C-alpha cells in the first residue's frame, strides 16, 4: 500500500489518507447510487484491513464528496422554444440551452430527467426528445422522455 511504502521509504506513518472523490449521484429517477454511509463503511473496512496487514495504525480517512453534496440539489431550467411533432415517431422540443450548458449527453451518452415545472397539466403524455439551440446533431438534452401533450413555447 502507499502508506506502507511511505513508512518504509521515509520512516513516517501518515496520519491521514485522502481517498478522493467520485461518489455517484442520481442523474435520473432510475439511478440508485450507494448511500454515503455504505461507502464510508466499506472504505473504512478496506483501509483498516490493509493497515492491519501492513502493521500500520489506521489513519484518518478523508474523501472529497463535492458532487455528491451539491449535485442532488442542482437543476437546469430551460424555456421551451419550438415544438416540432414528427408523425408517429416523437415530438422534438427545442429549448434555450443545450450542449453549451452541459456537453455530457453528447460526449458520454449521459442521461437526465425532464419535467414541466412552470405549471401543472392533466394532458396525456407525449414522447419527446428535448434538443438544444445549437443546430448540431449531438445537441440532445434528453433523448426520450414523456412530457404533457399541451406543452407550449414559453413553458419551463
């Protein structure tokens, strides 16, 4: 382990180890990331086991949760522009943002959820593809989603 290598080479036991970030968050309602306490418990057990095997004191464990703290509280608000139905397929909904705001859909095939938030609607759902304002084939905000069929320009 790194801690054992530092001890062996420099004669010092580090009091703390930073395991970094990368804790997952839910981008869609289908995502189910592990709970932070589950991750903390698993990491603690691994570090303790490895330190015992190397005859090291277990250091203080730090992580960099960043996205796991702020990610679930964040959302992007777009205004609906043009609505273009394609018979029998889906309806394209353009919004006033897109790949310049979030390139992850184009680069990584990331998925996100979408909802009408500016008003309530009892209209039947329609299959839509939410696209951005950049006129690029990859400027897709949400590939397939259901939004109310009375969606209109100006809606958020």
